[in-house]
C-alpha cells in the first residue's frame, strides 16, 4: 500500500538573503532597469523598489548557497518497504532565460530499499532547495530525482512537476493557463510500467 502525503508549503523559516549576495549591486542594476524603461527611480512609489527587488531575488535564489543532498538523510530506526508519495509540493523558481518566475506543484514518489526512508518534510525541502535558484523546469525535475536516487539509493524514483511560466503567460505567446509538465523516472519506475502507472494514478488522485 502506498503512503501519500500532500504538502502545500515548506516549514516556515526566515527568508533572509545569504551573506554572499551583493544586495547593493542588485539594487543598482534594478535602478538602471527603471531608468532604461523611462521611469524615475526617485518618485515616491519607486524609491525603495531597487532594495525590495534585491531582497526578493536573494530569497528566490537562496538555494544556490546550500547543498540539497543535506536534506536526504535516512531516518534512523524507521523502515518502510512500500511506495511513498509526497504530492502537491508548492514550488516557485526563476526562469534563467528571462529572470521571470514560474510556479507550480512538485510530486515525488520513491520505493524504499532495505527499508530506508527519509522524512516527508525533507522531500519538500529538497524540491525547495533546487527550485530556489535560476532554473529551467526540465533540469529542476531531473535534479530532484537524481539527488534522491543517488543519496537514498531507493529501488525507484519518480518526480513530476506541473508549472505555469510567466515568461510564456505574460510575454511572447501570452497563453495564460498553459501548464508545462515534466517528469524524471528512475530505477523500478522506469523498468515496470505497472508500478509507474500506479504512482501516476495516485498522484492524479485516481486511486
């Protein structure tokens, strides 16, 4: 019997920017953007905008300064042999092509080997760690899957991400509501279509 859990947000924590992020440099760049589009950075509504944007980007890229593998630690004394699924993990990342956000949901499934399992919140933190950096969705998906597979060494891993990209919904083709779906399937999920189908059905809520 598979274990399911839904996560809509990671544990609350202070989102201060890392010490090695140059907030002043970012703020100067934002000021240049404002001037470049013909705005006055000194007008009342924009006076603090460069600093606010700098703090925002420090937060959105905070995963660059941590090791995602640190979140994949087997729980001592706890064992489980059936499929584990944590679905609906909220993620927010930044497209490295346009520095525009994309947001969505990440679903992680794995089959433990020799009973080794990881805390459910740690799976959310793993996804968050990779999402909080300049990304493309395809690499984000495979990074989460490969890290879990390499460190925990389960029998199989499957990661599915569904996300809406503002670089496509607000500019270019301007197709709001368009969802990009990516997946990475490793080990037993790749080899056994029935196991893969079971996981997908649980993710979609069809079981």
